[in-house]
């Protein structure tokens, strides 16, 4: 059973079906994988931290003992509760993947301890992964692929986490903070905790963008958002230089294309709201434009049109797909896209 939609995933993690005796949670962002596994564990085992009820294994534990995993799945709980076998696969070796697939096949069929729950956490498993193939076909196993958080997911995480500490952000401040958040869920949580301490837990403060200036500091010169703004502003050399600086700071081509797509989305939303009767400045604020960037953004919004953005959207999507193809020159693809956009912006008079 594959769970792709967020509502289905959240429903399962909150109240897993009693007929499910295994779950494979995998994805490139290990922080998201870990969060979901930690959410599921107490729902399938009364004492998820009790070593008498839980067996914690890694791929290293399987290297020297090929029968250990099935042995743990066949064992009974010493305390009488439901047993949890939690396997964390941290490498891309085929050996542990195959052993886990074989154990999952037997456990899903009820050949081992049918009352035990087999929880597997893994990285980005390819389509050739034996474990992934078995998990997707097994009716008694829930397979949950984890993708990189979308801005809406990050915003939700920020709001919920800060609310627990009795602090919050205005809509504009939330947009600013989310735009600066690291992409890995675990690191993102650390940043949120740091922000909560900065605002003062229990203070009831709702911070504005100005309140965050000292906390965020100066945005890096090579930020992808600035490079995207340069592209849509018709600044050819600045856009290319910005992307190259971002690459030196570890921001790969797919992230650059995503930043360009997000900027296009803000322009489209602004122009759509303006077409519906909103003032252009009001529309820009509603689209999450930071006040410091408002003047340049409005200059661009007065030149770009919805038809021009619609013609540009397929090129952004094509670049995004091309960047994610194995072995592709993703940085060059991102630079070419930025230069194409800057060229169009110049033809529009920017």
C-alpha cells in the first residue's frame, strides 16, 4: 500500500490500520523520514523506548549476521505488549536492502511474529531497490515516500512549533523566515528552536519582519532569491554571477530552478490579484514579497504580463525535469534558464 497524499499519510500516522504490520518510510530528506517514523512508533507500540519491547537495528547490524533481522521479527515481546522492530538503513549497499526485502516479504505474509510491527527508515530508494518493490506490493505494508518540504509544509511546521512556545510571526515575517529556512527538516527544526529562544518562550510575542532583522542577519549576497530577482529584472550578468556564487555555497541547479519557479509564482499571483481589482502594492504584499524588495518587484510587475508568464512556465518545468535527470549538467541548465528569462525581461523594457 503506497501512501502519497498528505491527508492519507497523516491519517495513517495518527491511527494506523490494525491489518498493517510493517511500514517503509523513505526519502532524500532524512529529517522528514525521522519525524514521520517518530510519529508512528508510539502508535504501534505502547513503550517505543523500552528495550524489552523494541529492537533498534541499522544496516551495520545486518552485515555480520544475516539472520538477525528475521530473528528479531520472530521474537515475542518480553513485557507482553506489541513488539516493534525498527530498522534504519543509512547506506546505499545492496546487501542490507536485499536482506530487509526478504525479511519484509516473510513478515508481511505472517510467517514470523504477526503481532510485531516492522518499521523501516531509509534514504532515497531508487526504483531498482528490492525493498521498495516488496513494500509497494505488500498489502500488509504501508509505503510512505518523503519528498522535500514545500514552502507550505515549512510554514505549517514553523507555526505549529512556535505556537508550542507561545510565540508567533505575522504573515509577512513568516514568509521571510520560510524563505531563509534550510531545506533539511532536522536543521530546520534547530532554526525554529533558535528563533523561539530569540523571541522569548511564553512571551506571547508576534514578530514582524523588522523584528527578525537582527536574528536573520544580512542575507547572503549569493542567495538564489536574489539571482531569480535579477533574472526577472533583466540583469543578465548579475543573474548568472548570482547563480554561480550560490553554486559555490552548495546550492545546486535544482534549487536554483525551484527559486526561479517560486519567483515566477509570486509574480503571477500578484498580477492575478491586481487583475481582480487589488492595488499592485497590496497584491505584492499578499504574495509574500519582502518589504525591502518591494520597489524592485513592483517595477518588474508593471512590465511582466500574465500571458508572458504563462509562456515561460513550461520552460521552467522543463528545466526542473532536466535538472533531476541523472548525470545532467544541472548548473548549466539553471544558468541557461535564468539567461533566457533575463533576455525576455529586457525585451519587455526592464
